[in-house]
């Protein structure tokens, strides 16, 4: 209990005093996670909609695999990305290992199936309602997908937020590919792991509370900007 109280006290002190190290790793956490979420959304949202609208051979298998990939072990993803980006790997010449870019790549791989699977389920329900109308209007596949993505934007925002929440709390994969290098690839989650290993539970809890506050603030900001809090939309 004392550790929790100390963590809250340190968290408040770090935020009020605008601690430089905290600001740096917080901004880096946001940079990596937001970038990964945007890229994964750009891939996952249209992919989920395309699977919902189209009928093709092995479609059921693709859906099952997509749902299964939602549980990708982050450590395995980190290892695969590490091997791929290492000097002896196929993309080693790019020199991306132990950089924020490598962390973004790992997070994109982890959260894209989550966003795609949730968006597929949301768009599938919309497609059942819009199917006859869009077919009667002779809408092309691109027009169908665009219409469904627009009308289902609030549900799709939930899918993106689910991916964001998964990414911002990620530690295993980004620890492997980022290396937790101070002033380079250290983010909130890896800093928490480091301080816990050092036995500084107060500081680790403080960083944890800042991480929770950051995740909640981003979610609330998006809800306010999208207007989902108005009327009876909650």
C-alpha cells in the first residue's frame, strides 16, 4: 500500500514539475503508438471491410486465421522482426534495428489483426443492412466499402482505439527490437520494466499511473472530437 501511495505521489510530482525525462519518454510513447495505430488502421479497416463485403474461396479460413492472429505472442513478433532487421537478416542493410521505426513495425504487426477483425465484425452487420440498397444502386465494390466505412466510422473508431490500447501497453516486442536505449528507444512500458527490475517500485508505479492517464486522455480526446458523448450515443 505504501508503494502505491508513493507511486501516486511521485507521478504527481513528475507531472507537476514537467520532468524532462518523463516528457521525453511520454512523447516517444505517443509517437510510436499513434504512428503504429494510424498505419495499422489504414491496413486493417479496409481489409476488414473488404472481407465483409466480398465472397471468395477460403473466406471462412481467412476469417478464422485473422481472429487467431489477434492473439499473436508479442515476444514472437519481436523476435521475428529482430531477426529480419538484424545485420544478418534480409532487411539488415536498412539499419532499423534498435530504432523507433523497428518498434512501430512490431506494433503494426501486433495490432493490425485486432483492428481488422473488429472492423470486419462491425462492417458485416452494416453490410447485412445495406446490401440490398447498395446492390440496387449498382455501387462498385470500392463505393460499397467506402460507404460502409463512413457509416460505421464510430464502431471503427472503437476498433482503432482497441489497437491503440493494445499497442501503448506493449512491452515484450518493443523491448526486443528497441533495446530500451535511454534517449533513443525508451518508452513508458520499457521504463516501467526497467525500474521494476531495479527494485524502484515507487517510480515504476508512478510511470504506470502516467501511462494509464495517457491512455485515458487519448481515448477521451477522440470521443470528444468525434462527438460520441453527445445526446444518447454513449
